[in-house]
C-alpha cells in the first residue's frame, strides 16, 4: 500500500514519528528505521524537536516530544465539552454569575464553553473568543502548573507574578480583580485530565460591584466543585 500523501516533507516527518513510537532512537537508528538519508533524517528530527514533537532523552537519543501528549489531551476536548454544558449551567445558577470554560491555545486562551446570566447585565465571554494569557484568573490557572521554562517565558509581561502563581498552586484556585478588564472580577479553578495535567480552567466572572474585591471568598468553592466534576468526567472516560 502506498503511504504517500503527495506532500513529501510531511510523509518523511511522519516516518520519523512512527519510528520513535517504538522507543528512543539515535540518528543512525532513525536512518535505519526510516530509510531516509542521514542529513534528511537529522534535519527533520531537529525541526520536529523545535516544535516539541520530538525531544531528547538523557543519552541524547531522539524520543517523542511533549507536544504530542498535549495534542492527545486536546483530542479529549469533545468529552470535556459534552460534560461542560450542564456543569457550567449549574455553576451559573449557584453563583448567579456568568460561567466559562477556557483552554490554552499557544500563547492565548480560548473560551470553549459558557453559560450566561439569564437577566441583567451579561458579562460572559462569547464562545470562541481568544483572550490573553498575560492577565485574568483563568490565565493564572492555565499557567501555574506549566513546566518551568514555559512558565518563566509566560510570566514575561504578565500582570501576575511567580509568587502569585505559587499561591494559586497552594490554594488550588485563582482570582483577579480588574486584571484583564477594568471593573471585572473573576475566580477560576483547574480541570485535570486523566494524567492529572491541567487541561482547562473553569471561571465565573462579573462586575467588581457584585463579586467584590475578594471574589474568591464568595465563589472559590463553587468553582472548585465545578472543576472537580469536569475532572472526574475526564478521568471516567479517559
């Protein structure tokens, strides 16, 4: 059977990834497994390493990279969204505030589900909106448990500090008061996938007048409970 897609460079990259599926490989091992010329195999492996799809082990051998597990986690998003609707609706009803679910996408976060307040001022973020990772309680949640190098990079230009994120990890929730948008407060908690990795953030948000300057006191427990229900659903179906 011809495995060619007609896009040569992608076919060769796929060969490299498939070769690494069975375990670590030296450059010579990659050449032997793929049939690619040595310079080609090296160039592709290094390019894939740049995109975190390939990494190196302690011996310098090529291995599958962390980006692949991130993509696999994202593939579980359908399960997350299937559960999110009723959980966010319940969170909105309990708190009386708009509820959102965010996932990280590169250097931004995207609102993948939301439940609006039924009356009065609607403070929700429309589904599909992309927001900064530099401010806001859900950005803090999506950043707090990142690997050190990515965390350090993410803190550059952020409205929150490493000390603040240390507090978030200790408490298990985050709050922001006018951090992303003047007059708006929010509280967020982490949703964890089967491997315990943070895959999303659940939030409630509204005007500071309602949520006060200590929104966590009012809503942290409800938000943590909602995040726990989503985490449980992902573990059950993982």
